[in-house]
C-alpha cells in the first residue's frame, strides 16, 4: 500500500516556501516595524511548516523501502 506522505511532505514544503517568500517581502520594509508583529508571526508559521515537512520525510523514506 502506498502512503500519502510524499504529497503531504511536498505540500507542507511548498506552503513553507510561500510563507517565507511573503516573509521576505515583509522584512524588506522598515526594520523594527516590519518584524513585529506580522514578520514574527510569518517566521513562526514558516518554521512550523518546515518542521512538519521534515518530520514527514523519514516516514516517506520508510514507505519507499
């Protein structure tokens, strides 16, 4: 049986890329006001998405073996 971890890993990874791309545009503005509150929130969301994608990757490797 094929596991759907590959698609989940891919979706979380691309979601993190989009969030971090938006975060880059936010951080390009003024220094402190760009970071607090929306910049920090996007950084935390992006970090959580990357961690979830990384957590799914070992399961993806196990499903392929």
